[in-house]
C-alpha cells in the first residue's frame, strides 16, 4: 500500500467530519446530562453540523473527473458515491430536525449519535469497492438502525419493530455473506472490480456465479425492501419512531440502491442479460404488490410503508435497463424520493404531536386545522404519485423513459398503470385531509419551528426538482457516467 | 426581444394562485378581487393576442423557446397557430366568467381559487406547447386540481365518487399517451421533444400503426370519446359551477387538442390507418350522447351528456381528415366551449336558488331571471346549430366533411341535431316557461322566494352569449384563422 495522500483524506472528509460531529454530540450530551431542555439543542447541532459537513464536502471532497480506487482498493472515489453521500447527509440533517420535538427522542443524545454513525455507514456503503469493506459498511449502517427502530423501550410496538428488523437483517446479511464467501472462494479476490475481471475471464463456472449473485441479491433486496424480502417493512415502519421510519425508508433505501447498482453494474456486467430480466420481474412484483396492499391500509405509516415498497419497484425499473440513462434515472428518482418521502413522514410526525394517532381517521379535516401542514402533505403525496410540477413526476418520466429506451415497453406500461393505483390511495389520504370534517376542527395543529423549517426546505426542494430539473439532471447524469 | 405574451398568459394564473395561498384565509373579499383581477388580465392579453395574430402569415407566432433540459432535448417552447389561438381565448373567457360566477363560494375560497388557477395554468400550457414533454407536464397539472375542486366544493351526493372516477380515467389516459410519447422520442432518434421537429421524423408505418391508438385514445379519454366518456357526465354534474364550466368548456378541448397535436399530427399515417374505426366511435358519441341527454331528468345531466354528444362532433371532424371537417372541428372546440360554459353557469344559478335540478320540479324561471333565460335560449340555439349562431359555423362544415367521407355517416349523425332540439326545447319550456311552483314563487319553510341573479352573473352570461352571437354573425372572425391551422395539418397528412 502506498503512502497516504491528500486526495485519500479529502475523499473521506465527509465521514471524518461526521465522526467529529458525532463526538461533539456525545460530549455535549455528557456535559448537559442534567439539563434536559438544553439537550434539545443537540438536534439543531446535528442538523446544522450535517449541513456544514455537506457544504464543506461539496467544496473540498468532490471527486472531480477521476474515478480512482483508494485506500488499497477499499473505496472508489467517484461521482456516484459522492452524490449518494450528499443525499444521505442531507437526509440525516432533516431527520434530526424531525426528531427534535418528539417525546422520548428529541432530548436523547444517543439518538443523534446513532443517526450520525448510521449515516457514516451509508456513506461507506455508497463508496466501497471491496466485499469486506462493503460488509462492514452495511453492518455499520444497520446496527445503529436496529437500535433506533426499537428506541422506545416502553413501547411494545417499537421494541417489536427493532427486534423484527434485527432478525430479518441478520438473516439476510448471513445469506449475503455466504454469497460473498463463494465469490471469494472461487476467485481469491475481494475487490468488486477485480471480481468483474475474474468473472470475465471465466474463473467461475456459471452455476456458481448465478448462485452467488442470487445470494448477494437477497441481502440487497432486504435493504431496498424489494419483494420477497419486504415483510419487515410495514411492521417496522409502524412501530419505529416516525422520524426513524422516515430515515429508514429514504436514506437507508438509497444506500441499498447505491450498493445494488454498483455491484450489478460494476461486478456483474457480464451477466447483465440474466439479471436484467430477473430484476424486471422483481420490479413488476414489487410495485404491484406494494401498491395493491397499500390500498387496504388504514394506518398512515403502514400506507407509506407499502408505498415505499412500491417505489422500490419503480426505481428497480431504472436498474433493469443497464444504461447510463437508467442509472441517471435511478439516482434522480432516489433524490426526489428522499425529499418527498421525508416530507410525508415529517407531516406525520408533526401531526402526531397533536393528533396522537397515526390512523387515517385522525387526519380528517386537517386542512382546516393547519392549512400549511395540509399543503405540505399535498405536495408530498402528489410528488409520490408522480404529478408535475413536483420532483416525482420527472423521476417517473426518466425511469420509464429509460425502460422504453432499453426496449422494456411492457415494463413501462406496468409502471404507469401501477402509478394510477398509487394515485388512488394518495388521493384517499388527501380526501381526508381536505374534504372530511372532524369534531376537533377547532383545535389547531401547531407546527413547531424545526418542522416548519424542514418542511419548507423539502417542499421547495420538491418543486425545484420538478420544475427546474436541468441542474439536477446534470448532476445525476454525471454520477451515472462515473459508474461506467 | 418581443414581449413574451404567451408566457405571461400561461404563468399569470399560477403566480396569482400562489399569491392567493399566501393571503390569510379569512380575507375573502381580497381573495376574490385578486382572482378577478388576474383573470381579467389574462383575458385581456388573450383577446389582444387573438386579434394581433396575423392570419395572412399563418404558422406559429409569438414563439418563445428556452432550454429546459438540453441533454434530453426538452425545451420550454411555446407558440400559437390558427388552431390554438381560439383555444387560448376560450380559456381566458371561461376563466374570467368562472371567477365571476364563483363569487358566492364561501367555504375556503382561498383554496378554491388557488387550485382553480393552477388548473388554468395547466390548460394554457397545453394549448400553447410546442414541446411534447412540456405538453405532458402541463396536461397533468391541468388534470389533478380537478380532483380537489370537485371533491371539496362539488355536489355532496356524488362528489367523492365522481372526482375519483374522473381523475383515474384521465390519469390512465395521460400516462398511456406518455409511454407513446416516450416511444416516439426514442424512435425518432433525433433526441428532441420539439414537436415541429418530430413532425418530420418519418416514423415507420408499423410504428405509427402500433402507437397511434395508444396516443390518440389516451388523450381522447379527456375529449370524452366513447366508450371512455363515462367519467364526464358524472364529473360535470358533481363539480361546482365554475369547475363544470372549466371542465366541459375547456378541459375536454384539452383532450381533443392533444389527441390532434400529438396523435394525428405526429403520426399521420397511423391516423389514416385507424380513422375509419375512430369515426365509428364518434358516431356512437354523437348519437348515443344525444339520446341519453334526452331521457335525463336532471338538468345538469342533460347538459353533461350533451357535451359528450357535441365533443363527439369535434372528434368526428378531426377524424374526417379533410379540410371542411377539421375547420368545423376547430371552430366547434371554441363554440362548444363557450356554449357549455354558459349552460353550466345557468344550471348553477338555478340550482343555487331552487336547490333542485329535476326538470319536472322547475318552471317559470324566465319571469324571475330574464337575462338568464335569454342567455340560455342563445346557448340552446347554438347547440341546435341554428344559422346566425356559432354552432352553425362549426357544425355545418363538420357535416360537410363527413358527407365527403361517407354520406351515410352524416345522415346518421344528423339525427343528433333533431334530438338536441328536442331536449333543449324541453328545458326551455319546462324550466324557464310554464308556471312556477308555489314554493319558489312565494317561498316556504325551506326556501327563500326565488330572486334574480346578481350583476356579476349577468355580466358573465352576457359576455358568453355575446361571443356566441358574434362568431355566428361574423364567421370571418374565426374561420380564416382556424383555416391556416388546418392547412398545416393537411400538409402533414400529405394533402389528403
């Protein structure tokens, strides 16, 4: 291994800074151990600090034009990884804001600490170029998440969520690890790109190759909540603290996709003929099943959970195509989806503080109780449904365009018809918010400052993505170009 | 640089809509005045644009083009020709009169006008779009607010059902067309969504035959084509008055126009191949729509089905693919838009006072509200295609065009004129004349006595009726303009 250069340090600047921030949070938590009200300030610190990290990384840590393997081949310093990192850090900042005024969450230093550690893990997931590094990154992401999902120790549903997530995670992780070991055992290398070479030269027989690909996909499917590894999603989202569910459904899912895209396209390009079709089938089932079950939901968090499964299906459509436009659409979709779904969960957290319930009946007449919150909900749900001028529309168009371009017209039709089903259940929620009356109409739903700030930022972001999409597209297509 | 008049027209409503959202909800008068001012401004600009369109020169005018997403050849590209200039004017008229008529909305007027204006921007955007992506973008902006407008402010009995049905129908149509649009984009190999460029893409015959039905029918759903018209009467009836006006008056034209612009103009060979079948569908529209309208007892359903019938004539005119039919269809889009806006305005005014729309329960309204009665009679005469009114200018050429294609179709469709006359006359007799029921005349425990409409309503009705008469008496105001647009389409069809 060569000497450490400044590029190598700058490449992991975001992670280093996040670690510093995490240390600061831990320290202040200890200092303020008696001052509960002050500890709420840790939320501002985490959010503001993350945004500062984001800014500094954009200034100093961007990879420029090069795609190089660094740290002895453990990480790959490229645009796609960098774009994903920025997305995760932004997601963490917003999640911190959402958590601040949640009872039992916002004034606990360890919450922010775990959030930041998990974000570091995601950053590493998006850039790892080695099986071992990849596995470590996935676990660094997941273990704090298991704790966060079960954060409310007194609440049975939350502990159940944490436990369920842990069991599912551990199990799929083990299967994935078995896949990794097969790959290593037959080739003797662990680098993702070295593996690609070995596969091309035919070091593995095709049976083993397909088997190991399938095993690896199990682990990734769990992360992105694709069918048939989606069973944990509704229960975990419902039971976990809502800000955590929001983070799980967006940043964690995006991290899964970052890994999936890199491994499929970096390590297994030789098999693209096989996995394209497989992913196409998984995508079809995932979106159809997610949407179909979402129709029957009465709880807003479960509804969002099934909708998030369906969205994983749409995003997989972009993966199927194995083209630059496809990867661009995946990255664009994930950015739009992160903003949108965080906004949806943000409204749920903010509303829950007054409504005290996540049942959909509780949302009756929300627009009379808090017009602003209702409007944020409208923006978020319409963007999820894929309506212009919101980000979700452009994201969907790009994904389906990639499918048509790659000759998957049938998949594009499956996708658009599914989006109709999606529209239906989002409208059902909006109907409650705008149309139905409730007995508590005179009780306003106050929205505290962190929520106001976060929701305004997200809503504006959703509209910017949807109406002025050229700069974002340039960014994401640059990211996609870095992969090929 | 010339004044970007089209962009100003397109974005005035949505910017006003967003401003309205910033006003406090209780300041209802300010909200209404703001809305009216913006609508008047948009109307004035669209009138100005209409009269400064140079018919002698023809082609696309007032063109503006800016890059939106150059990597995929998406641009903000707008311009008007003889086909869509009248439609922009129509939208301006309906928006203005719609605001006038909605003065009395008291439940959350801020949200009402906000959503209505977002919708208006979508409509303007589709009519002026010369970029296919932009067309889809604005198309969906136009479709969605309908849901909330109907579901929140609509007729309590059917609003939830009708709003959902409408939204899903239209959205399915639009996404199916969207896939077709994407297929065109990639098949052209030109890397652009510019529709004028795509007109010269030279798609293969097989490609055109395959994709034409998807693209055309996807949009034609919004034009109310049979058998996908089902959402439309339910939607019209459930919607609040201004939304019905917008909906039947403008939105259905959006479907017909987009089907023409993307379907027929970009896939002309596909259009030629499928047209016999499309004509068959439209015959059902025209005749069946009229028959169903005749047997309705609910005033608003009569008008709703009459829209299905008249929009069938528009599609039929396009489907003839000849000069007469297309010119007629072009004028019919405008004429029917104004007429049906007038009808729905009248229905709304009567229902607001009588609280029923059952025709047998009404009567004698001409005495109480003479202007309304006169306006309705004007609309009725337009609907029947009486010479001297815009309906004649529109429908006569359509029948000529159809006759040129197949005389029997013209004869069969002609039945609709007779039926239209029957239901219009029935309404005029039973609603406006005859004896007014006692409880309307004097009032009882449940009713105030019926009084005349307010001045703003009268302004709206006089404006709408005046336009119908003006176009009827001076067809030269519109026909030559539409003709220049039709020339362009015929050129694409290879002079058929």
